[in-house]
C-alpha cells in the first residue's frame, strides 16, 4: 500500500481504513470521485489490499464503457465468486437473480427483486466474516447493475458489508439519495507530484521533468504515463514543445502511441479485447483468428502484456486501464473496428443476443435482416432487466431499417421502454425521431399515448383531453382496444389532476362507454371513476361490486380497481383492494407501482382513522417514490404527511410541507393537490383550536371558483369544515354549503361523503333537531370508520353536557376518549377528557404509548414480527436484509419494555397506558 502512486493520499487512505474498520459492526458505502487518472483506482486497490490483510471477503466489479449496454454484466462479474450460494435464496429472489444474470430462463425480473436477492446474497455470505464490495469506474457499469448497487448501498448501514465505488467526475452519482458518503480525490500538491514523477521520469532532463510536471497539473496517471510518451515520441517532435492537449485526450494519445508500436498479431488481439463484452481468453483468441486470418495463440498477447496494456489472469484478459480501451478504439480505423465486430459475431453462434449486437456494430448503411434480428433479440435484454440495452437495440434496428414506417414503429417501441426508465431527454429525442418517419395511423395514436403518459396527464387542458378521446376512437376503429383504453386512462388522469370542465369529462366517459366488450378490464372502470368521479360514481360503485369478488392476482388490476374505488370516494373498498395490490407488488419487487399504491392508500387510512398504519405507508411511499425517481408521487406522499401532521397538531411541519408542494401545484394548476393542501392546513388549525383560520381555508374546498376546488376531493373535508363552522359564527353560511353537498349526495353513493355528512348534519343543526341527527348517525355501521364514530360521540357527548344531561353524556364521551387515544388523535382525546372532567367524572389520563416512541418503519417491523414472520420474511416484505431487521428489533424491544418477540403481539394489542388521576375539583353544576 505504500507505492509511489499513493503519495499525498494520506487523508483518503485514512477514510478508506475507517470504512473497512467499521466492519463487522456495521457497513456503509463510500464513493471516490475525481477526474480521469487522478488515482481513484489506486486508492481502491489499496482498500482491497487492506481488506485482504484483515481477512475480509472481497468482491470486485469494474465498469467497462463498451459493456455499458450489456444488462447485469457488472453484477455477474461482482457476484461470480458467491453465486453458488444463490441456491439458498428464497425461490422468487433466486429466480429473479439467475434470470437477470442469464444463468436461468424466466420472465423479465423486476430490478428491485434482483436488488433484494443481491442484498441477501451479500449479507448471507458475511456469516463468519465481513465483505468489501468494490466497483471501479461505476460510470461505465451497465444501468441495471448501477441500480442494484444503489439499492444495496441504501440498505447496508447495519450489515457487515462495505461498498466502495469510484466515479469519474462529471458523471451523475448513481448512489444519489442512498445517503452514501462521498470523498473527492483532488490533484496532488506540488511536493507529492514531484515524488511521483521522480519514480517515472528517470532519464529525462530537469527541464523536461519540469515541463511534464507543468502539463500533468497534479494528475498521478499523467505523471506516470507522460514520461513514457515523451520517451517514445518521434525524433522530429523531440526538439519542440508538444502542443497542448486536454488532459484526457493527452493520456489517451499516450496509450494509443503504445498500441501503434505493437506487432500486428498483438494489435489484432487487443482490438478484439477492446470490443468484446467478455474478457474470456478462448473467445478473444477465436475472434482474433478470424480477424487476422491465421491461427492466434496466447503468445499474441505477450507484447501487449509487456507494454502494460493488458494482463492475463488465468483464462481472462484484463485491460490495464479503461483508457486503454478508448485508446485502442480511437487509434484503429473504422474498417478495422467493423471487421473486429464481424469476427466477434462469427464466434458467438450460441449467443444470439451478443451475436446480433456485434453484427449491428459491423454494419454500415441499412440491413433489414440484422434490424429484424435486433428487434427480435431485444426481448432477451428486457427479460434480463437490461432496458437500456433493449432501447439501444431498437434504436439501432431503426437505423438499419429501409422502411420509414417500420423505422418509426421501432423508435416508438424504444420510446415506451425509455419512458419506463423516466429518462426525459431520451424519450423526447426518440419521439422527435419517430415524428420524422412515415408512421402508420395506429402508430400515430401510439405516439400520442406515449406523449400522454410521459406528461403524466398534467395539467388538465380540455383541448388535449378531446384530442386524446378522438385518437382513442380511431384506435378502437382499428381494433386496438388496448391502446384505446390506455389513451382514455391518460385523458381521465388529466381530468383528475386539474379541472378540464364538464364537457371534456363527459367526452371521456362517452368514448369509454362506447367501447364494446371491455367492461371486465380494470382500466375501463378506472377511466369512468377518474374522469367523472361524481356523475359516474353510481355506475362504478355497481361495477366494483361485480369486479372485486373476483380473486385477482394481477397487481396492476388490483391497483386500478383500488384507484377507481378511491376516485369515487369509497375508502374502505379502496384500502382493501390496494392492500391486496401492495402484497402482490412486494412479492414481485415492483417498487415503481408500489409507491402509487401506498400513496393512494394514505389519505384513505387517515380519514377512516388508522393513523399508525397511515404513518407507515406515508414514510415508505416517500422513500420508494424517491428511490424510483417519481416526483409526482413524492409530492403526493409529502401532502399525505402534511395531512397527518395537521391531524396531530404539528402546525410548523404542516405549513412547511404544504409550502414545499404548493409552488409546483399552483404552477401546474393541479387543483387535486391544492385541495389536499387546504385540507392539511385546515386540520392543523382545528387540531390547535384555531377554528377561524380553519374555516377560511376549508371553505375553499367547496368554492368552485377557487383554485383549490376539486369536485371529489372536497368530500375529504366535509366533517372538519362543519366542525370549524360550529366553533365560529359561520353557521348560516356553512349550512348552505352542506345543503349543496346534500344534493350531491343524491347523485353519488360515495360512502366518504355520506359518512361525513352524518357528522356535519347534527353539528350544524338547531338544538331541536340535533339529537335526532346524532342518534341517526351513531345508529349507522361505523365499524370501519372509527374516526368518524369517535368524532360523532365527542360532539354528541358535548351537546348532551351543554343540555345539562350530564349522566347521559359520559357514555359517548368515554367511548370517544378511548377511541381517539387509540387512534393517536391527542388533541381531540384531550377535548374528550376535558368534557368528562366537566361532568365531574374522575378523569383518566392517557400516558404516552410505547408505540409513539417507534418510527413508522420500526412500527411496521414490530407488527410483522408480532404476526410471526421471521427476520428473512420481514426483510423480503420491506426490501431490507435480515440483519437490518434484527438490528431494528434490537432497538425496538427496549423501547417497548419487552425482551422477546413473543411479547410483541400483546404489546401491540394494548398500545395505550391509561392511569387514573386524582379527582379534579369540579364545581357542581347549577
């Protein structure tokens, strides 16, 4: 570890040692960032040396630019030593991993299931030891491998696994958001640079050394390689000062100069090694034989090894540095590169995907046969999770196609895959390219759909909704009902997020109802519900009653059914459907859709009264949305968090979160999110007794002229609006609002509206009618609506006490107090306790629940452990390693004052601690 290439790196070495020394107590991830040649790889090799000396297991992967399109190539390289242990993984994880690596056949694996399998493979392999994972030149790793490593990096802080990666400066860090440490590797100072140069510049004069020192600018690789280039320069240039070149170009030129000196067989061999996706020696020699026209043996590599361009490790040929590959490819002619790829294609007869890839790289102009093969084999990349490689294959197939319409179709197919990755610039570029082709009528419709899903239906834009409806009708006329439903769902989402007007909404519904034979497709009902959540609510309600008894195993179908139930205001059915979808999505590792499912559940859970579950859902929804780069769903989870904070009376955080979302929601005129913002603020003011402020913001929910008005989301705030009005002098105005909502209730069967009206009616009624309305509300089945029932009991008990019916008031007040305390509605529970004290009853004080000390994730883990799930099973559900689950439980037990898993169920079943306080002095009622 004390080689000259590490001069001046004491600080970085200390950081690496600290990362390694933390093992086995805990793990973590560290990214070394710096410009090319700055010494990142040297530091990484030092870390590997240190890890071997400490007895750690070391797993290594190196990114190679030319392999960036080969899905999971880097992961296969990394996991090769521990891959036999994959047989011990749970079947879904094992299947996903082995399929991704091409070891087994199977359906296209979800990237996050591959990530979970990798996490468990790494953590399981640490039994009895610790593991150092290194990823050199991570910017050149294929995209799926980078995603998996980022997934692992986010989750190893409590496992004996350390990940150290190197990243070239100027490239996006794939671990952003993974809470990994970053260490920038700077240029060497003058003293350290001289020390390095003194070892590599023997034979050069002092002026020559000074010139190289000046040109290298503290770059260690330049300090090592430029003296070699200087010594091998031609005589004519020896007497002149070399022209200035940017550092990277200069170094690549230095490497290229050394390649040019190689004998012809070595040049052929190293060219094959540069364009090959594998470092397998027999494969390189076989392709080299075809390229050179004569039998190639391992001796052909001797000169390249002597020039420190490659090294041979057993049956593998490793390039000395990534710049060697760039230098080789830049130094060779186009004809030579085409011939090398053709030779590789000829060798890879048993690997159709790689064979076709190299055939495409060896072709100039158009070639429909190769284009067809590329399109056919792109599905292999999809099955292995290599979406980027599939996009490249389809784009290259388009370039090779002679027919313009076929070219456009292939570009649109690539565009669909690019959308799934969330790559804005790539989608836009592919769409523009497709628009320049002679698309068929159906492909024109498909392009419009891609544009629609790409914009996520935002903002409303009635004209765009009408256009989408027209294109959907055209698609249906062309017998592409699937595309028609997709287009209509995009149009419906525009109507949901922002106000498009009644005409546009009605048109979406009319076109959907005009489609034949699609009523059993979940998209159909979702279109009606999302586009017209009030007028279509009755039809969707009946449709859901027919659809939901069917045992659906398709997660997306369950999600769409849940979306429809949520849209029409049926939160109980929505929760049931979405929780079923959540279970399947977890099992399949589909985190992208999981964030949608969790976010939609959140407000429904809050409004029905399951606040602890809502907190878990909101926290995970935010994490998953951020992890999968879905900004609109991140905003949705933030707003749900704001509503929860409002319920709990945390005004400061509520205002902070709503302000964070309001700017973008106002800019895009997203009245859906703006409605939630008013609800969150109203709840914060109510929970802290500021009813006047609450009334003002909640009134906006029911004003059609207000930007925060949403015809369905307003149902969420009916009960709380009535409460705010009852505590102010706005009774008359509030009754007018409720009267309008009563008319709406005649149109829609929405349980959310009808249930909240059970509270609003008596709270705003005159005393002579109030009791009848209270008893009518409490006579309904509110088993799944504990918050509404408790609020009704609190209001009724308070009304009875004001009517001097003290004894009667205690029963509903006691029930309200108990339920509100269990929900975690501390402010309303305090109100109920205050009312009880006013009746002269011995007051009960609800002490802090031990569950309040648990974070949402800890509570989620505790519940799953209480159900009897093992650490591994919990980890599979939450995408964490079993060791991390064990660490969480280790901290949970003391917080709950228990010592074993067996005590968890009892503790969770009794979440509150109620103690009897000394009787308060209560003045007798006159």
